[in-house]
């Protein structure tokens, strides 16, 4: 199989809120449960030649806190490791949305 740039699925708010609630039940109060990535950083990845989408890797920063590492992926499902790689997303708690079904 190869990537075509249309991978993923649109889901309902009902499903998404249930899944995020399930996750929050597995962590301690105050733990990071969401990360924000700026549009421009994501576009830097997506605008690379031959980029079909973004792969997100789970990581632990030097501060011991969870984070994501984002890298472009090509049609052959390979990471574009010589291209733009983004991390240091803004964590929630700290940079959170107002209360909504995805985060309460």
C-alpha cells in the first residue's frame, strides 16, 4: 500500500469525545492530554515536495514530559527525515481550549 494523501477518517464529535475521555481516564490529573501545533509549522511539513501527509511520533522531551515529533511522509510510506521535522508543541494543560466535549 502507498499513501495518497487522503489517509485518515473524519469522525463524529460523539466518537471523538468518547475516545478522548477514555484516554483522560488513564492518566493522572495534570498530565498532558493534548498538544497544539501551529498552522505554519504543519504547512512547512506539508508543503515539501512529495509530501503526502504527516506522521506523528510519540516522544518524551528532555524535561520528561510527553510530546510529539511530526515528520512528513512520502507516497512510499517513508519518513522524510531529511526534511522539516517539528516538535515542541504546546501542551494542554497550560494551553487549552475552553471546556468542550473533547476536553472535559
